[in-house]
C-alpha cells in the first residue's frame, strides 16, 4: 500500500515537544490457511461441526473459549495482528471475542481489530497478559494508532503494566486493569501518542499519560494519575487529579450529567448470544458496574438482523422496518442508499470497526426524531464525490424532548479521503434534541493512499453540525474540514473535551476566506445561542504548503453570560512563513504563528470579555 508523506507525524511529534516544557469464526479452531477472505497468515474458518459456526457472526469474528488452549488462541491472535499491525487503510476487519473464563495470552491490537469479552461483567473474562496498543510499526510513534478498540475485559498484566498508546478512534471501555496503565509507546522509539478515550473502566494502580497529548477519561476509577501535556479531561472519574490549568492541563468535572454506556455483546453458558443495553445514568461518577451488575436490559440476538458484508441497504432496511435491531459483523459495506432507523429504542451495533461506504452520493444512516436509539461502533466513509451528510439524527428542527430517553452515538467515526477519494458536505448532523455523543472522531484525511487526499480531492465543509437543543458531547475530535469544523446552532449544548486540527492543505489564503474573515473557526457557536458550555478544548494548526495561511480565531462564540468556555488552548506548529491562528476566542487571546511550537493556553472564558 502506498501512503503519502506522513504529515500527521510532523504535527503530533512537534506538538509534544512544545507541550512538555509546560510541564474467524465463532468457536474458531486452531487451523490456519491462506484464503481470499483473510490473506496469507490470517486465521482460517472454523470447523463446520462447531456449535457456533461462522454462519452466525461471519468468518471475521473469532470467539475463543478457555478449553481451546492458550497456545492455539495465541496463534490465532498473533495471526490477526500480523495482518493488521500496519494495515492502516486496508479492508480487513476482525473481532476477537472471549467467552467467560481465564486466558493466559497477550493480545496485540492492530488496525480494525475489536477485542471484547462476552461476559456480563468485565471480571468474567480475565486476560492474564497484556492487551496492548504499541507503535513499533511506526518507529515508536503512536500518532496514527487509529481504528481499534477493547472492551468488557479484566486485564492482569504479568509485569504490572498495561500499555494503550492510541490516537483517535482507539477507545477502551468497560475494562478492569489490575495494575498500572501507560498511554505512550514503548522503547525503541518511545515517541508520541495523540488522543484517547477511556470510559466505564477501573485501573487499580496509576495511569501515566507520558507523551500522550490529549485524553478524555469518563466514568472511570483510578488508583492515581500522573502526567499532562496539552489537554487532559476527566468527567465523573474517581481518582482524577485536582482541577488545574494550564500547567498541568487537567480539566475536571466531578459528575457526568447524562450518559448511557455503550451496548455490548454477551453469551451465556448455553451459547446463546444477547446484546446488553445499559440504563441511563444521571449525575454519575465511577463505573456502571462498581456495585454489581450494570442496570439495563438484555436483548436476545434473534431480535437482531445480523448483517454481513454484501447485504444491501434494501435488505437491511427491510429488517429495520420489521422492528429488528441491527448487528453488523466485521467488514466493509457498500451502500447506495441510507439505512433508516425509525423505531424508538433501536440498537445499531457494529463489530470489528464496521465500515459503511456511501457509494452514490447518499447518506449512510438516517435516524428519525425518536428516542432511545443507540448507534455504536461504525466508521462512515465517503466513497463517492458528494454526499450532503453521512449520518443524521432527526430531520429539521423539532420541539420534541427526548431528555428521558436520548439517542446516543458511541464510537462513531467519519472518514473523508484516506482510503479512497470522496466528499461529504457534513459528516454528522444532529437535528433532534437531547442527543448524547460518546467518542466521535470526524476526519477529513490529511494522509492516506495515493490520490485520496487534496484540497479538491476529498472536499468536506463541516464535521459536526448541531441544530438540536440540549446536545451533549463527551470526546469530540473534528479535524481538517474546510469551513466551520463544528457549527453549533442548538441551545444548551455541552462539550467535554474537544480536539481539532485545521486543514493542513489550504493552497492560498484567498481559497480560505469568508467575508472579511481569514479562515474559519474550528468551533463556532451561532450568534443566536444563549446558553452553551464547553470544557477542555484544543485547536492546532499546521499549514504544510508554506503558503502563509492564517485563521482569525480558533473559537467563535456569542458574547453572552450563558456561553461559558473553560480551559482553552491553541497551538501553531508551522515553520516561519507558514501562518498561524491570530486569536484564541473571538478577538481575544494571543496569536500563535510562524514558528514551531508556539502555543496559547487560556484558563477561563465566559464569552469574549473574560478571556
């Protein structure tokens, strides 16, 4: 696979340098084969006589049982990692699922790999070993460790240290780490990681952020925390450090106002699969399972349409219209029209970084203005020249309240360019009220396969457009879009952690102006909004064409007491002559420009006057 020069490495590596001075199948067998489905060295299909043969969840879901033996399991896990370690823009997708029990294995987690325990509690599946994301495939630089996940496990590292050196789209959820945890790569290299998300998890020991540049912890519990670079945010997390900004940059909210944890797959002693949907929690701190089994409902798998690559939008929509939920098995799904979710409470759950491609200028998921929908674990990709929107919740402004049963988006990612050329005006549009977003990375690609990246090759205006009221985002990363990257028109919105990079590839200043304004703010709150709150925001620029590009401000908000931004930062990583960001928020805040590693850290703002 041919990849363009690594601009992201330049940005993320320099970022830490600047910041540090501030302080197979179900019941898979042990056989191996080379096949068209997997490629050389990947796991073979299981035995046809196995009670949970691949016809249920497809050939790229490998379900392990302790009776299979650790050596056989280790061999299959290693084979998947060999395929996926550096497979950044490939089409292979895998889920490695562990039935309840104890395993003595090490799990290296590569691209498009989903590691999950199938118990009711994280402690039902014990891995005596590591579940690791490292970066030796990129010489110790973890800034491209995207698109992978681990959840619902107890990890007992034999040396006492769990390593999870990820960038965006690399969440860990619902885990119990019996030891310490580090968030940066190992030697040799031992360089940078850049953006992570940990939720509903316990780390018995200390979490060391190391060179991790930005991070969100939500509803976790730590023995202790050490380390800070640019933007470390803690929401409803026990054992979080005390609020402090900018050095160290710790933004702390003691309680999580509204959240429902991500649905997860389970299996019982009889081999029956179900999807568990946790209950809504309000004003919470710590995990959903601290006092025993998580509250919620369990849905039998026979109430789901189990989709496999090759299913058409018509086939899937027919199942949704019959009232079925939707479980995607790992793979890439080419869709020529949108999937329409019209029933309240519908669960749409992807395994193995399910990838949906818009092939005919269409949207991919359209959720009606209903409550209680869960959309989780999907990568939305523009695979044609122009899609108006990739995912939309609601259709036009609404007066309907869903506060008692909100729709929630979990681990939802958008990709414009990178793997293939394509365009989309808006990636995620929220017209309904009370929607909760829990870990979104919306990315107009800055690097990728040849011919997939360029100012006119992968066009995209806005990543995140909010028209509904009372929308809450935990972990919002939006990068490289060509106009307002976030445009928030709804009232009473809240964001906990925002990470942004301006577009790298602006060709000329005249190509990036509107009215008399240079560039576009990364995060725009509409002038009509009276109440909005945001905590822990970082916006960076690296204009890489040496074209002397400026944007007038990173954050643009109405000057009203009800709009409150807490702990902001801007960073410029251009060399001389590259340009920069002239103000942090509105017309306030020092510029960052024309020199590697210039930065501005602003502790508090309630509108323009208090920056």
